[in-house]
């Protein structure tokens, strides 16, 4: 994108992605993530394998978020410019306002996601939607929800065998467009340089077997199933997912665990979220909900069954 094109887009949008394509034949998403994410307290990688055999079109990597927003016990905290502060506003409303100010153009031949919010919402986040009691015992000591705002994104285009380096420019009143344009290109050049640094990597030590612990005994879990069935029969609920947490001590670092998971369970939705003092990794086959161009798509797996041959069989 040249400066004239950028200047035109800056008149219409609040955020404009500057980008550059480079060859990806010497890099993989994991090797790039190891180079870029290791030096950032907050980072992420999103990958996709379709039907267990073929990579999705894009993999995404982000580092050094410009802002972090978290929710804990119905309070909102924001990390910006090196300090945490409390916010009086509703957590979800705060995220909506960020999204409103992150309106970017859809450009040809690049992914729809070029930067923005990446994070998670735990079950306790329901308190921002419904007034219901929450179990007070917090055994994990993690935020109920946390989102990171990324201006710098690295996208692997597996179809074109290219890497797209994005630096998103926030258009504010009175901003020096030429300077922000040049600064964005400087950030892109820095990302390109960092992609070719040496990886600080050591082969993981062989793990010793440790006990696997659950937050349920078998008897407690069976009692919980019976109690859930009683509530369903009474009409209090129509579905309930009993979560069982398994824990095991390990000295393996989170990225090593993610690499093992993506190897044994390649899935359409694979992720590693690095959030300073804790990490979340996962591999899921399920698209819960997707919003694009004001259309909502849901593809839940739990609680569904395949359709019949006709409407009568559907009803039965």
C-alpha cells in the first residue's frame, strides 16, 4: 500500500492496516511464534487444520498488545502505557467501544482479521449478562475474562506460501499521517528482522510420570449426574455440562504442551494464549459462534444430533 492509498483510507476509517508480504518457505507458524512470542509477556498463535489433514488458509500470530482488558468479580481493569487502572464501565461495553474505534477497511487478498482483540471469556462472565450467583471459591486465580488488543499481526497465508506482516495505524484527530505511515513501515521492518533471529530453544527434558488428580471422586461425579437429571426432569434446565478438571504436575513449558497437542489432535481451532503469568492452550473441532458482515453462524456439537431423511423424521 502506497501513501496515497493510505491517505484515502484514513479519511474514511478509524484504523488502517499497513502490510507487507514476504516468502514463508523458510519459516513455519511455530518457528515464527517462538521467535516473536518468547520476548513478549502477552502473545498468541491461532492455527487451523481442516478435517484433521489440511491446514486452513491462515495462521495468526500476535505480540506486544497495546492494551489489555480483564474482568474479575464483576470489575474491569485495563492495562495501558505500562500501568493497570480500574474502569467503572461495564466490561462488555468497554470491549464494544474498542471495537467501534477499530473499524478497518476490508482489502482484497488479505484476511479479514488484521488486528484487534484476542482473548477468552470464562463461564463466570455470565454475570455481565445475567444476575445469577457465582461459585465464590476461585481455585485457579485467573481473570474471568481477558482480551488483548493487537496492532501488530503476522499472518501465514498457507495457500500463497507467504507471510503477511500487519501494522495497524489508528487514525486520530490531528495525527501526522505521513509520520504514522512511516512508523508503521518501520514496525513491519522490525517484525521481518525478528523473524530471522536465532531461536532460543532447548530440547525438553523427558517428563517424569506424575499423578493425575481430579476435582471429583467417581462417587461425587455420579451424584452430580443424578442431581442434573433431577433438575432436567423438573424443568429447571434442559441441558447441563458437568466439567471435570484433571491436574498433573509438569516441568514442560506451555509452548511445548501446545506443540504436543497440535501434533496428536490437529483441529480446526487450535490456540495458545500467553498471558504473562498463565497460559491457555486448546484444540477444538467446534465453531460455537461466528459473526461476519452482520451475519451470525453457529455450529454447536454438544446437544445436537444429525437430521432425519425428512421433516417427519426430524420431528420424531
